C-alpha cells in the first residue's frame, strides 16, 4: 500500500523491526497531519510540541496494532484526536466566560454583533477568534472537537466520521447539542450587557 510516495507496509514493517531511518521517514511523512489535528484540538495548558510528541509516542508504541485496512493517515488521525481528547479531559477546567473577563476589543466585537446587522469592523478578526476560543473552552472535549471539525475547519460529516470513528447520526446529535451549549454560553455573556 503506497501513500503519497511512502510504501506504508514496508515502512511499518521496518519501523517494527527497529529501523530508525524508517521511523524518521514515517514521522516526517505524518508530521503535517498530526500538527494540523493537534493545533485544532490543543489543550490549553499543553504546548503544541509536547502534544505532538505525545501523539507520536502513542503512534509508535501502538504501531503493531495498525492493520493496514485503513490508510495510515486515518489511523494516525484517530490516534491524534483520541490523545488530544484524553489530554483535554485531564485538564478538565471549564471556566465560565463573563463579560468582566473580556478585553475592550472583545467588548467592541460583541457590542457590534448585538447592535448592527452589518459585518464586523475591520481589524476585529483576532478578537472574534479569541471570543470563539473562550466559548469553546467551556465545552466538553467531544463537543469542542465536533464544533471545531464541522464549523471551524468546515469538514464534511464523512470526514468527521473518518477522523473520529463516530457514526454520522452520532456526529449530527453531538453537533446539535454542542451548538445549543455554545448558544447558552453566549447568551449568558450577553445578559451581562
């Protein structure tokens, strides 16, 4: 099985036999995939590099479980997502976002959203992103993951299924419930206006 120029079967077999060169080649091949998933699901108190190391440790210690029935990238994606979710669960702190915790820029963005039907003012992209991140921090790891994959990364239901292993009806239900939780958290902030 070849995957983007890498003979996966031969590479996996070489890594399992202890070939460090093959391990480095596999790591270089998988690094962009792992980096993208880690960035999208990075726990708050863990650095990106540490999280990527944890994922690669898990990949290489469980490589003997890779059956080859799915593409290597899909298998590694699932390992990466599960490792991120496990780390997020360990850091299970869900602070509430309050109006008083927001900066002036955040307040301006929220006020503009509430009192205007036009687009946000130029230069408010960073503050908008920070507000979304604050709201997402309060969600459970699975809710945060489904919102991130579907609405921020704009992945299809099929892609989310391939990454997470969840059934499509389960993804739809989790996304619906997560959106309701986000709406409730947002309304809580707005009430303080």
